[in-house]
């Protein structure tokens, strides 16, 4: 969609003007060749050529991304009125059956412009019509067309004028309605994203506060577990305490990462790494977290030397999905490839799959409290928000044979140049 509404209006007006110019040439050629009416071809074709040059120049400006003000749209409609008036002046004035085509630019003005600009153009069109009642270049009598009397010729011309005008107006109104619907949809999506970002920011603040409160209890648990480990003689109990202490230390490490994430994010965000190095590093980390899971990474072909910007938020989003897959299956495959300017990452497992009733809601809202759901689904919800802020998509569905698949689609232009900016990017994944 264009950068603003006026740009979209002018672009549509340019396309309609090509149709109008083609119609003018066809009408002039028909009258000149079929009816053998000696029209002033040179000035009439000069008017058409001049408007064509303006149209081509305007189209090039629009392709260059030029923003358009409403006065410029009004100026183009005024130019159309002037060109039609001159053509009608050279071809019979008010006696020309195409005189009412002057109403078509006014319809465009009413849909595109403010009320006072539309009224000004309406006054201009009325003045032009009034002048054509007084002064014009009359058409010669068509005495050689005995088979086509003047009344029938006039009615035929009016019928053609109605058909052309109706077609242009219908085309314009339909396209304008489509544009308005698209704008409403984009506005609705923007509001939804804003509400989602606000919600996720609140979750991030709550998580940061909770992590701060958990620091002291976890340190106490780790210290007590270490003391009990030294006092107990039972090897089985000692082994369980060792496992307990390892898990507590893992929780403390996660909290430390959360506390230091803002500083690390600022220092590391601008670093560029090779795409393959980045994915291999993520795979090594996932394998160390889940040593009992066979994790396979398949990287397809991509341009040599392709780099991406390091972003902790994207790491968390991918880790969340992979962690869920590792819990569902002991066989996980990650397939990565670059397709049509997008980095596509598919995470496939061989588990029981996603319950069909949850697929429409997965990642769109937390799932805590739903029947048959283990955990809150907060991690997937955060991952979906991170990917959306990056301009990509994350889709979940069950595979045809066995298991489920999550598909990331990330625009390379964004992950190479524009890091993610949001408050909740530093959260550790909460997939359960």
C-alpha cells in the first residue's frame, strides 16, 4: 500500500487516466475514419500527448516513493477538467454528446478531496460548461451520412458517453472501497499489535520482578542441598541431592542471564555472525541442554557469506520452540533454508502432535487453565510476539505422518539490518 492516502488516490487516478486517454484516441479515430468528420487533429492530439507526458512523469515520481499532498491530487483533477474542456471546445462544445464526461472528474474529486476543494473544482467545471455553451468550434454538417441522421448520431454519442463514464466511475469506486477495507484491516492489525506489545511488556516486568524475588530462595536451597549432601551417607540420596543442586544452579543461571540481559543486549546486538555459524551455535546449545534428545540440523543452500545480526530475543524464541519439541520427542530435526528473501526454519518432532483444539490458539494467547494443557504456554506466546515484531510469522501444525512442526519465516532484510526493539526480549523461554 502507498505511504499515504493521497498517494494511493493519485496512483489510481494515473491508471484511470491511461484508460481515458486511450478512449479519447479511439473516439477521435472513429469519428475521423468512420464518420469522415474533419476534426482539428493536430491540436486535439497535442492535448492528448501533453496529458500523456504528465501522466508518465507522475507515475515515475510515484514509483520513486514520493509522498503526495492533497493539493497535488486536486491539481491533477483540475488538469483533467481543463484537457476535457479544450477537447470539447475543438469538437462542438455543448453540442458534443460527450459533454457530460466533465462530471467524471467531479466524482473523483468528491471521493478523494475535502469538501471545499471539491466545491472549487465543481465551480470550475460549471464555468467550463457554461463557456462551452457560449463559445466553441462547431462541427460541420454530416450531410454525406444519409444513413445516420444527426438525432441518432447524437443519441449514440450520448450512449457511448454514459457507458465510458459509468465504467470509469465503477472501477474507481470499487478500487477505492478495496483500499479503504485494506486500510481498516491494517489499522485493526496495528491496534492488535499495540495491545499485544503492551501485554507482553507487562509480562516482562512481572517476570523481571519475580526473578529478582527468586534469587534469595534459590541460593538458600542450593546451600542447604550442599550441606545435606555432605551429611548423608546413602549414595542414592546423595545422587538425588546432587541432581537437585544442579537443577537449582540451572535456575540461578537463568535468573542471572535475565538480570544481565539488557547489558549484554546492548553490547552484542550489533554483532554480525555467519548464518551457518549462528545456527550451529544454537544447535550446540540445544544439544547441551537436552543430551538425551537426538537433534539434527539441516541447513540448505544460501548465498555465500550471508550474515545475520545477533539478537538475544530471536534466540529465546527459537529456544522456546525447540525446548517444547525436545520434551515431546527424543528425535528433533531442524531444517533451515533461505527462500525468496526469507529465512525459513522448520522445527519437527516425532511426538504425539498438538491437540487439534489447541492449534488455533497456540501462540496467540496463554493457554493456562485449558483442559489437557500442561503448563501456561507463555513461552510460545512470547515467541510469537518476538517473531511478529520482527515482521515474520510462526505457524504450528501437525505433520501428516507423526509429530508436529513449527515453521519460522523471518525476512532477511530485517534480521540482517534491524534488530528487535522491545522490553520483553530479555525473558528466558517459558514453554511449560
